[in-house]
C-alpha cells in the first residue's frame, strides 16, 4: 500500500491500481480527490469536507463513490443516486478494494458552548491505517499506521501523546497539521518522538510512504 500525504488531514491510499482518498477538504489541494475510486469523509467541517470539490470529483469520474456520515451524505446523495453511502460506528464495507471499518461517533470537544457534530474514523485493511478524523478515537485493535491529528482547536500536545500511547501503533504520521507553523514543528516532533513511544514521522504534502 502506498500512502501519499496531502495538505492538512487529507491522505491518498493506493493499492492494486486503485485509489482511496480520505478527507479532501478545503485546506487540501484542489485536486486532492481527483481520480479517486473511492472517497471517505470523516465529518462536515470545511477543512475535511468541501462540497464543491466532491461534486466536481463525482461529476468528472462516474465510477467514484463516497462513504460518509449522514450530515455529509444528505448534501450529496440526491444528485448522485447510488454513489453516496451513509455509514456510522460499527459499520464495515469495501471501497475500491480496501476493507474499511467505522469507529467513533462524535467530534472532539472544542468548547462546552459549541455543539458537537458527528465524526467517524476509518480503519483500513484490518488496522494497516487508521484515520480518526477530529477525535482521539481508540479503535480497540492493533494499528500499524495511525494518522495522528497533531494540532487543532480541540487538542493539546499532552492529549496527543497520550493518544499515541493508548493506540500503540507501529508508526504515527501527522495529519491535521495545517494550523501548525513551521517554526513550532520541531517542538511537536521532539515531544511526540520522545514521549509517544512509537516511530513518529512527518510527511510533507505530496510525499509518500510505502506501508
């Protein structure tokens, strides 16, 4: 499996000539979803979900399908019947040849005064990759590669470190990092590398890793 990091929380996974894209939102490249066989969206916030870009991807490639939670699916399904699938915690499905299990229900708390939206994470191919979206969801099974949300309005570095320790992946790769200034990256890299207890890596947008 080949993983390519896009800007912020978007990643592309390629296997056997097929492509799965997770969270090609408004902070990611405009072509982040282009050519995808399947797209997964964790929740409705615009840095993870860009309705215009997803509509363009579906229109450009009739075989592309989307799996996502109800709040996103309801916006797209009427225009693309049979191609937009609603999922929730505990569901399992196959998308573009990738086996996917859904974990989680709610977005992490930003502030008690703000309502929490639904958020789901996606466990790919029996734990080879886990993308939690905007939550620190523990899937309850071994994870090889954890897509780690390192910087957000809803987290702090101690929580991120404890999350890595609880999931205990073989490696952690940064996502949700567009809000993190380059000047601060060595601080995050140092703490996560020393305290997380796993192989921590940061891929630049466009860089790939073989998993």
